[in-house]
C-alpha cells in the first residue's frame, strides 16, 4: 500500500472511530432521556420540548453561519490575489497565497463568526413559543391601549430578536467595511470616497438592512418604554419619547432608501446626509427631548392623573390580591402566646444535629399545624454529600448507590417543649426517603421496577446506554438486572428540567394523606410590564412576578406532578396550555396537598413591595427586617389555625407599631391583608444578644385589637459548638412587657402588670405592690449586671405610674 493510501486509511479509520464515539454517546444520552421521561406523567411533552429546543437552536445556528459566511464570501470574491513576503536567508521573496487557502479561511471565519452571533440565544425557543400563543389578560395599558399579555410575551420576543439582528448586521457591516478597506477597494481618493461597484452594492444593502432594523426598533420603542425596558422620568417624558420614536422611524425609513440608492448609483452626499440626520435624531428624540419634558410642570400633572392606574398595574404585576374581610385576630392575647412558635428552622436543625438525631444535613419545613398542640416542626433528613466525599476510605459502589448512602430515614415531628425540643416519629405509609433536596447520587433499588420514578434495568442496550450516560460500568453488571435505577432525585433539579419556563423555590416538605411530599412553587416573571417599577429578583430585577405552578415530588417513590398553582395568572395559564399534559390544571391538585401548601415566599415579598409602594412615603420601617412565618387564625375560620407570613411596620420616635402586612393561602390562592391597629402602641424594645446569647425571631400578630409580640432569647455561645437552648421569652401587648422562662411564665408576668393608675382596675395598694415587685426585679438585674433587664423593668415602672419619659438605663448594645 502506498503512503498516500495508508494516510487515507488512517484518516478514514479515525473518522469512523470519532463518529462511533460521538454518535454512540449521543444515542446513549437520548436513550437515557427517553427512559427517564417515561417515568414522569406527561413525559412525552418534556421530550417534545427538548426536540423543539434543539431544532430551534440548530436553525438559529445555521442562519447565523449562513449570514456571516455569505457576507465574508462576497468579500472573498472581491479579492484578486494575496501575496505574503518570505525571507530565505538573505533573500526576501514574495509568495502568492492560493485561492484554496483563502476560501478555507473564509469558510472557517464564517463558521466562527456565526457561532459568536448565536451567543445568548439558547432560550429563544421559549420566547418564540410563548409569542405564538400569548396570554390574554383582558386589560389594556393606559398609554398605548395594548393588552397586558403583549408585554409578557410578544414584546419580549420582538425586542430580543430586534436587538440581536441589530448586533448581527452592525457587526458584519463593520467587519466587511474593514476588510474592504484592507484590500483597497474602499479608500479615500482626491477628497472623495472611492468604492468599487461590487463593494458599494454590498455595503449599500448592509446599510439599508441596518437602517431597516432601526425602523423596527423605533416602532417597538414606545412599547419598550411603557413596559419599562427603557427608563423615563415621568409620563410627560414618556409621551415625548413616544412622539420622538415616530420621528426616528420616519428618518430611518428614508435612510433605507438612501442607502440603496448609494449602493446602486454611488451618490455619497445623500448617504452621508441621511445617516447624519438619523444619528443626530436618535439621542435628541430618545433622551434630550424626554429629559426636558420631564422637568416641566405638565409632568407633575400627568403623574398625578395616572397614579391610580400605576397602583392598579403594580398590584396586578405582583399578585397583590386583598383578602375579603379583616385580618383574623386572636380573641385573647393569652391564646396567641400559646400557639405562636419561638424557634426557627435553622436553630431546630442545629439542635438536632448536635443531639445526633440526624447527620450533618437536614431540611426543616414550616411550622406544623396541629389543633391544641404545641408549635412543632417537620424535619426531614438529607444526604450528606460533604461527608460522603470526606469519608476515608471511600465507600464502595454498592454502599453509595444501593446501601445506606442511597436513602434516608423517616422524618421527625419536633415539638417545642419548655426550654428544649421533643422529637417524635411522623406516621407515614412509607418512611424511606429516596427523593429530596441533596440527593445528588443515583440509586439502584431492588423490587421497585413497577413504581414511579424508577427505570427498569433490563435489556442489553438499555443498561449499556445508562452505564455510558452515568459513567458507571456497574450498571452493566448482571447483578443489577431486574432492579430499578432512580435518577435525578434532587427535587429542584427535577422540576427545573421539566419546566424550564419557571423558576422554582427551594422545596419544602409537607405531609398529605400520610405521605411525605416535597413541594416547590414555580414562578413566572417578566422584565417588561407597563408603568411598573422593578423589584429585586434572582440577582436581577423584574417588573412582573407570580407563583404560577406547584411542583410536587413524592419522597418515597419520586412521583412527580406539575400543577397550575391556586390563583395562577394568565402567563402561567399560557405556559400550561403549551406544556399540557405535563402541566395539570389546578383542579387536579389533590385536596390534601392543597390544604398543606404554604404561602409562596417570593410572591409574598413582591406583594409586600407593591403594598408599601401603594402607601407612598409613610416613613414606615420594617420590624423585623424580613418577613417571618407564624401561626394565627385561618381566614374565615377563627376556630382553626393557619400558617401565615407576616411583616410588621413601625414609625415615629419612640417607635410605634403602625401596621402589619400578612399573607396566607386561601381556597383561591395567596391572599394578602394590610392591618392597621386603631391605636398605634409603642413597639416592643429589641431583644439584644451578647457573646453568649442570641435573640430569636420576633413574631407579631393582632390579638384583641392590639399587636402582640413574642420573641425568645437563646443561650448560644459564639465560640462553643453547643446547641441553642431557650433562655427567656418576652411578650409585649398594649405597651406592657412580660418576661419569663417560657411563654406561659412570660404571659403571667405580663398579666401582673395589666392594671395601672387611670385604668380604673387597680387600687393604690395594688399599684404599690407592683412597684415594689418591679424595684426588687430591677435590683436583682443590677446585681447580675443585666442592664437590658434593668432597662425593661425601669420602663415598666414609668408605664405603671403613667410617665412618658425614656428609660434611665439604655438597653445593652449587641456585642
């Protein structure tokens, strides 16, 4: 065999090998995806979405490569010859570059250029899919009279496409112009621009395309400004920019014609004049004129006239649905103290880890609602990946994927009991946890091939494909035949893969029908929504946010369901239509799971922002700094309790509690209420910590017409790995303070101070008895060096005698 044939044989063999490896890997991945999708109800919809995304990305790539390659090829056709100097010893020769090399460089450059142009288009298929069937809200914006669904779908797609086209045409025009200048067909000669006819026609068409994209951008600009994609100072500035965008569109349309005329005839003055006017008109129409209009008096009048419309749109953008009726209150403050929790999830988990009830990882759910019982927490063990990586020697494959590392034990119900916590089992049908947060490893379980979530390990190609995909040759072994592969067991990864159109919360555990479920809300958002100021979201900002979906995964068998959330919006409904039957209607949500749903945290934060904006500049300060969960009477059923998320507000000096914003789940979705007390009582003084103690969460709720505050202090040394221990409990109600070793003792301490002069309920002798008791407590606090306790007692002495002066000894600052 000749050397040339031998080289060709090696090249063919290498090509066949690469094809087999790449093709085999692709086939294995596709097989694994289809096997996994078969374990998901509605998994065919997931596969259709993957195929559509792949088709769309390939189409975009081909168009980008074709666009860049065609323009570079036109430049290549203009090149006569290229000569490069070379030095051989003392001789310098000139060598011509072959046309084949030039063509190869052109093709390679076009391919690279096309790949660069597709950067950032990976999720275009979602935007295009939604724009094809946009949501219909049935409400129009007050400026352009467009349906609000246009801003959530079509505008986002059109704006993204226009921006990318502008980038593609502008970048290609720049590169082509530089290449033409480099080869000498575009040059400045005798005070005039000299361009060859072929290059002039090419550049003229490119400039006309660039101007056409600017026409499209000018027609989109009014909607982009109204939707918030471009910032303006006021309604007057918005109106000026809308008119200016029309002027820019007209000038850009003339520029399109002028560019084509120049490309055909070479009349440079017309081209220079139109492009000069266009480039000068854009900053004037988009920034200078709107800025001047915003400073006029008409801007104030316009803003005032449309303030109500802005509030309405803001409430709709962030789902601020006001509940019917007033915020349910506790009948008595004592009843509230008995059911409001003192601990928080982080301290509960730390305490259990220290007591070795769990390993280093555990997930703590929301407060459990059990009638007549003390506050309790649902704690679910989680796999400890850090411990797995640090274990020496490393566990065997069977231990990780089939043994103790592959599953977790049953959850616990942790009850607040005195100064500590009491843990007990939760009655469940299946106590083994196989799915949940932190399950990064796949598992192989025997005898569960017929259950949801498991891929039966049968067949030669099936096992080979899964082994190749997971890079685990053990799945090819004979001893796994007939078992089930549990794959993608992390709940957040599972839901995000199935529903890429939503952003999911960290999952929380709930009990429904004696089964443990992991529940996560999926949010839909939009950067564009008319006349709404943005709020922080996922490291950026958004103008629209709703809890549109509920993802539920069974901890025992991986049964995965996606539902439209109660109270979902039009945008979520549009996605539900596109991805049915993977996304189920809200009436398919089981009643037990619906009753166990917590309030969506991100939706509450957005609604809180909308409610505070509606109040205007009130000077309110959030107390505590972030919303907290608490237990309070259920909406419309004061005999039952519900889980609420609440944010308190205080104002003035001294600070007084002026409002509570609360959100909870109703039968139709999240509902919110802003409650103001008839009398703004003084806010409870802060519970401060030290190097040995830490304050707990302040929980507020109305009770008998006033705001009740409950907060704990924990013995929690900073440098000692000791668990938190409940030290003191503080209760405040109607400007009275109680303190004790537990909630009952703190409430009893507050009741002793209930009567004071002027209330008509206490005789002078009783008042002096209370004063003597308070003085004794103050003396005891001073002897212990507890200045915080002394300040509280001294404040009670002032309140007892009707004085309004401040504390003699200020509260100790945190150390």
